[in-house]
C-alpha cells in the first residue's frame, strides 16, 4: 500500500508556513476501506461523515501509472472541516482505459452511500485532475459531484501527446506523451477509428455538457509542463455549452500539481472555493 500516515509537521512542509500555522484540531488517523476487489480500489478516509463536514474526494496524479502520496494534504483539508476521501484507482499497468474512470465513478458511488446521498467535491492533481474532470462531466456529472478543483489537469491527453512530440520538448512533456499513449493503448498517428474514438473519449471536453456538469476551478502555473491551454480550451467548451461556473487561474513559477498549493494565497483560495460549493 502506498498509504503512510505522515506526522503533522509534513502538512507544514507541503503548504505555506502561513497556512500551516493555523490552529486546527488534528483529525483521527486515516482509515482504509475498499470500494472494489482490486488492491488499488481503496479509499483512505480522514474525519467522520457529518452534515457539518462536507465530503471531499482527492484523486492523486502520477501519469496514470504510479501512486503518489496525498496523505499530508488530505489531513490539511480534514483539519479544516472536510471529510476527506483519499482515493486510489487502477493504474495503466493494471487495466486499460476506461478502467481508471470506472474506478473513480465507483469510488464516488461508495462515497455517496457513506455520505447518505450527499455529493462530494472532488480535487484532482495532474493525471488525477484528468480523472476528476471526467467524473464531473461524464454523463450528468453534476448529479454525482458538487464541484471539481483540478491542479495542472491533463484535460486533453491528446494535446499532451502532441506537445511531447514537438522538437525540443522538455523531458516532462516527453514522459507525459508516453504515459498518455499507454493510457490510450495506441498511438493516434498509427491507430485506426477505434483508436481515435478512445483518444476522443479521453478528452474532458468531449463530455462537456454545460449545466449538467459540475462547476470547475482549474489551476496551472505559468511554467507548468501541462500548460494552461488544457484548461482554457475546456473552459471555453463548457461555457459554450452553458456552464458559467468555470474559473481558470494561473500562478507564477513552474509548480505542477500538488505543489501549486504552496503558491501565496492559493491554498486559502482553493479552500474558499470548496467551501462556497459545499
């Protein structure tokens, strides 16, 4: 299992000193539950379900190919009044797409049952941001998700694949290109119709349906190797479809995913957005 219960001091290292200094009661240790038979179909829960504690699902990144540890940040949100569901899913080494989306949807059903029908908020990072966007838009996303915060989301795996193939592309973009191709199970320049249909299904904008989808807060850094164009394109598609509650933010620097929360004021801004949509 990737889960390790980190000491409270780690929360301060993950977030800005100002944020970490806030006084808040420490939540109980995370409790591990399974939402499916596979070893990665599990959720670590911080805090107890309560009408006074909004539910927040976290979907980690890792290029759909590896686990990354969000326990410190999960504790931080639990400290601030959320019941946090830190969610794992099958990786590309375990199962082909759309298994990853299926897992997130199954996890949402599990959370909904535990929360007595209440819809959670979802926060996803990088590849997890892609899956969070899928959860908020696939079918009638608003019926299962209150709102989505996506940090450096790979909203268009095809765009990531294309960017990674540009001459002189940095190593991170080249690696993401390979990861997107593993996720799709085929290369778009070599695949046939079925391959293209899979790449189309992977794009969050394909499933955009405006007011039927969850509100969005999309965040990148100026130098993010997953550029803000992913989110700008998705936001434009959602707005054309009628969704007005879409915000794209860009911070300074080149942080990617979870480390974006270290940017001055961004953790608190994210917290305010989540609370306003709870």
